[in-house]
């Protein structure tokens, strides 16, 4: 499905916020590598936002449920994508 979408429109796949789980790291590595290899897809590994030596995001970037990133997390992801050269347009 990702391949089909990427043929039609620019596509960015963003990994969920890291929660410090070893299994999650293994899945990020395996699935992320496969997604990143698809032509036309930008894959963003959210572990890039971690402080050096940390395995989870700071609470300031997470919703109270501990599973979802908040608005500040989303802002950091978009800033990183723009810094990587992904052309994003602001909604008016």
C-alpha cells in the first residue's frame, strides 16, 4: 500500500514516538529499513529526537497517555523533516 501511495503523491512515513521498548527498536529497524527503501518515500525515525543516551522521549513531548506525541513533538518532527529538505507547505 505504501508503494502505491508513493507512486501518486509525495509520502512521509513517521515512526511512532519511542517508548524505550527493545521490541519497538527491533521493529523500527526492520520495518523502517524496508519503508526507507521504497522509492519516493521519506521515512522519519522518531528516535532522532531522543537526547543522547536516552531511550524515551521527554515527558514534555508526550501526551498524558504515554503513547502519543503531543503538539510540541509534532512540531519537532516537522522541523526535522524541513531541515532534511522535505518540501512541506503550510496550510492557510
